């Protein structure tokens, strides 16, 4: 992945149909000191194919922005799916003006699936370029803030305590070459979980019990038992 001095946003849409809107997004991003990548301006001449070019740009981007209106581009859905496959955050904008009886049914089906309440994404509607610019500035600023706060979130003190206890047990296990480590939270047992997992996973249960034993009693999930001698 390439390293860029500013955040990069990949702008995806049917190119000719939404050309003014693509420029509006690019301008709005620039006011936030964020680079918006649009194929018609930023691709240039390359030794790679068109498909290789836009797929690489999606991989290099920090965020995907999808823009939809009447028609659906031949590769637009593929761009979205590639961003999802890579685990990129995606913001979706739908232009709602003059869509009655004009919208491609394939696009409507895609948007209906994307907008499902429980499994989809929150789609932002707009009608004018001025409205779109304002929405982009607000949403990107909110997205940047959420990313910063995610990185600054403190580790649960109980998780840190668990890590210390796990490390001590792991060292003992390494010395004795016998026994197993189990982490029991309520009725679940996390087997052979590393300390680094607990540090990185912020969803560690508030109440975590660590059991060290040599032989697991049959039919038991959470229990207390002294190591066999």
C-alpha cells in the first residue's frame, strides 16, 4: 500500500451521469485537507489496465464514497464490493431528484439491499450539489473524529489485569510443559488465547475468570479446580 501525506477518499459513481457531483465531492474534501480520488482527473496514464488501476486506488484509499442516482455503472458495484472485501469504511449517497420511472431497476435493487435496517448501511439522501458538499464535509469530519477516538480509547483495566495473569500462567506452562490455559467468561471458554488478543480486543468481558488446570472435568464449562499434583 502506498503512503500519502493526506487522507485519501475513493469516489465511486457512474462517471458521466454524476460528473458535477463528483467534482462537488472533490472540492468539499479539499476544504478538509483530504484528497478525493476521481478517475477522470487522477488516474493519468498507467502501464496497468483500467480495472487494475481503480482496484489499486481502492486499496490505497482510507475511505470509499459511493454516489448513486439513475443508472448503474458497469463497474461501480464491483468497486463497492472490493472496498467491502478489503474492510474499508464506506459512505453511500443517493441523489433523489427525478428518479420516478427513470431509475434502473438493478440500481434500485442494489440500494434496497444496501439500505436494509438490520444488515445494510445508513444511506444519505441529497438533491443538490450544494447540499451534497455540506453533507460530505459533515460526514467526513465525523468519520475522522470517530477514527481518532477509536485509537485513543483506553484499554479496560480488567483486561490489563487479565493479561498479566495470563502471562504468568503461560510462563509457568512453558516451564512445566504441561497443562492448559482456559479463559472463562460466563458460560464461554476461550482456549489458548494469547495476551496480545486481550490487549487488542476491546470487547473483553468485564468479569473474566482465569482457570489453570491439568485435566478438564467432563461436561464442565466454567469451574474452579486446583491443578492436579
